[in-house]
C-alpha cells in the first residue's frame, strides 16, 4: 500500500509543529555517563567488540525523553528505561548493501509499485474520488527547494510526488545511485526496511534502543555529540544549514545525502545517528506512549500496541528517528536525541532510510 501526493503531508506534520506544542520546563543538560549494568551477555561480549559492521551497545539504564525546552510534548514525561545489550549497525544501510538484498531476492520496494487504490482509500475520508491512474503510478516524495524564503507552514511547497523516484533514482528518473554506493539508501518504506532485516537476519531497533544508542553513553544531552550547538565548531552532522528550504550554506559539505561515516561518531562509535537520513524504528507511534509508563524503570519497551497521532487520528504510523539532511533549527531540529518522527509505514521519501540491530542471542546462535 502506498500513499499518494496529497497524503504526504501526514509524514511531515511532526516537523511542522508550532512552538505551542513545546513545553517550557527545562531539564538538566549536564552530560554524565549512563548507568551501565552488567549481565552474562556483557561478560560474553567483553571479548568481542565487532560483528559484521555492527558495534556492541552495552546494556544500561538511561533517561528517555526530551532534554530541553526544544522538546515537543510527545517527548515527555522523561522516564527511566533499561535496555539490554545489542548489536547495532555502525552506519545507515547503504545503497550498496540494499542492492545486495534486492539482487539476492528480486524484492520490489513500495515506491516501485503501483499504488493500490483499494488499500489507499481506507486511509482517506469516505467519498474521496479515485485519482487518475497517472497519479497512482509508481512514485515517491522528492524535495523541491523554494526560489525564495517562504513560510514554513505548507510542506507541499517543498515536496513533490515524483513519478519514477525510488531508491535507484533518488531524485527521479534523471538521477541514479552511481557513485553513491556508500550513501544511505532512501525512498524505503517501513515494509522495505523490515524486508531487508528479515533477509539479513536482523531487525529494526526499538525506539528506546535507538534513543539509547544515539546518546552514546551521555545522559541528558541534547544531541548525539553532547550539548554543543550544531553551528558551533566543526560540522557534526549532515543537516540543512541556511534558510530552509531556500538557501543552504553547505557548511557540512552536502546538500542531499552524505556518504555514511562523513562526520565524527558518537560515544558508542555510531555514525550519523544525527542527520543524513531519518531511520525507521520498529515501534508504532503513539503521542501518549510515554505517559502510560508507571513503572519506576521501564524494561526494554517495544512501543505501544496501537498508533495514535491526534493530527491524523485515522493514520497508523511508525516511528523514525534522528533527522535528515533537510532538518534545520528553524524547523524541526529532528537531529536531537529525543525528537520523535511519525509516518505511515508505506511512505518513503528521499530523506528516509534505516539501520539494523541484532540481539545478542541471535548473534550467538549464528556462530
Ligand atoms: Ca547538509
Ligand atoms: Ca541518520
């Protein structure tokens, strides 16, 4: 099932929340080490630090949720979470890696398929007329910069539903991934990401695992590198620097995607947890999920049973994290550790990708 042009707004609504959705209580931003705990798994992996492009994220307890008044309402309340150790991809899944999957399986991504109108109309108000067949052709969302500064309240001004755009042709039929083999794959739906995981014997991270990993061992820091502002010092991530979506200063060196591992890793040795492309998580999105926790410490949360977004209450959405090359401080600051994005699982776009994780137990069974 695929969303079409007039539904893509659903995807970006989280980036467009106005400031009245932010809360004003400011939390401590002093970095400190997470509270690690040790179990048998950690002892086993004390002697093994790498696994096929993955790195061991040691289990521990951390405070999950918003770290400052930059946080949206759905990032609160901040709560204690315990995470077991797991392996995580050092970098986002690349075009080269995704091509190996497609070459091996013949998999056809969501963006390469004709839109199934019978499925799509279930997401739309009753009586919505069937679009022309042309509008149901294989397509995906492509960024379209503005020619002048514009108000940031209408995402259709900088996104187009482009026929022929998919992971092989990120900017449309005239483009390709030749020379971008080490860039993150994009235009992948949640279903595409899960299919890749099943093929590779991995899985998507839970939202809690993703945030824990992004923090890199620092507690209550705003960004994966700490609390230094994005614009200070060396470039820290591939984001949008300038007046979005008009001018881009290219201070970080990249307009669209950057090759993975172009910037310094975080404390766990993970690259591009902030920026470059959004990364799918396994969880359903529910804006009230954090409020449902009444345990002192939540253990390995796997997300809510049902999705809920009051902006689009009929749409079932999955979580993605980390922001992209289109994130800007004037807009969504999606590159913060705790920022939660939500979108329907059939939606891909030119700034959404993923990375995989593996349970310790799974990796042991593979030996
Ligand atoms: Ca950039
Ligand atoms: Ca990323």
